[in-house]
């Protein structure tokens, strides 16, 4: 009995900490919502080292600058595209590290219902895509983004920006697009197998601890194609290094005037 007040004290402290954490999360979400939902917005996403911050700098400031790997989102509300002078757009460059992707998912979550998401520029290092593990990792991230955007009617516009095209090992955009489709087919099959494994399991234990929504469950054996999605996925080659980004800029301009 003598220990009761101490126990109660610990419980109260724990409860207070939980409430404080919940309030902090709500405030963070609210700030994201109010800050992010203002104005037509493009998001830059993609694996680490793809050239996202390099592209953000070139788009925003019109010049190249050295970059380091991002741990935070770079944002501007002053993006002006060359073909649309006077039109101010919002641009967020998110970090590619797998542990830092939640920020991108939160932005999609807030911007899509607010109808202020003009498009997602998914930057990929095209010169790394000949390596199967790099292609698989890129496809996994793209899968997760599309699984999110497909939850709303109409989906989203997604540009696969095949960057570093000036390097001789770079996979061309068209090839990259089908490479990503092949990898997404494999990812979807693995997920489907995990789900049916759960159904067969006598114990009913969850074999798939990944609670992300499924993107696609086509006919068994059928390959995944981007055309089946509501989201529109376009792949175009370019190079931030040589400044050859006009195809991507034109794609963005088309999304603004649409
Ligand atoms: N060869 C070549 N290198 C590029 C190109 N674009 C960017 N880079 C280089 O790629 C490296 C990574 O670029 P970042 O812009 O920092 O990559 P990021 O996608 O922002 O990476 P994270 O912030 O870690 O997610 C830098 O050394 C860039 O100079 C390109 O078109 N060609
Ligand atoms: Mg970066």
C-alpha cells in the first residue's frame, strides 16, 4: 500500500507524457496542413542521391550549387517557371533517406484533399538503374507514393525524372519506365503472396507486417502497367548537371495551366 502514491505518480507522469506527445503530433500536423496547403504545389521525391536538391536549386535560383544529403525538406513559395512569369508556385524538396520519407507522405496526405498538389517529380539517378537493387529500391519508393495517391479519385500526376542522363551508363526514360513496371510487378506479387500466406496460416498470424495500402492486385501472372492507375505517370530524361531540364519544366508548366 505504501508504494501506491509512487505508482500513481508514475502513471500520471506517463499519461501526461502521452497526452503531450499526442498534442505535439496534432500541432505538427496542423502546421504542416496550414503551411503546406497554401497555393499550387509541386513535390520533389525520389531515392537518396538522385539529384533532388540539385534540381530544387536549379529551378528556384536558376543555377547549380553543391549539395549535401538532405535531412530536412527544402521549401519555397516563390517558384517561377520560365514559361509562366508572375505565377508563384510552392515547391518542396524532400529527403530521400528511407527513414525521412514520412514528411513526403504527410505532404501528399494534406495537399491531395486540398487539391493543391499539381504533381510529384520523382527524381531517379538513371545511371544507377542498371543495378537491380537500385532499380528495386526506386520502384519500392514509387510504389509507396502511388499507393497513397491512388487512394483519391483521379490520383496524381507523377513525373519520373530520369536524371544524370549525360552519363553513358544512364538508362533512357522509356526503358526506365518499363524497368519500374517490372519491379512493381515483383513487389505486388511478393505482397500478394504474403497476404495469401496469412490466409493459409492456421495461426492467423500476420505474415506481412507492412500495413501500406496495396497498389494493385491484377490478374495472377499479369504484368503491372502504369496505365491501370488513375494517376498519370510520365518518364522523361534530363540532367541537372548539364542544365537539360526543359522537358521536366514543360511538364510542370502543363500541370499549372491544366
Ligand atoms: N552526373 C550528374 N550528377 C548529378 C546530376 N544531378 C545531381 N548530381 C549530383 O548527385 C549528387 C546528389 O545530388 P543531391 O541533389 O544532393 O541528391 P538528393 O536527391 O537531394 O539526395 P538526398 O537529399 O540525400 O535525398 C550531387 O553530387 C550532385 O551534384 C546530374 O544530372 N548528373
Ligand atoms: Mg537532397
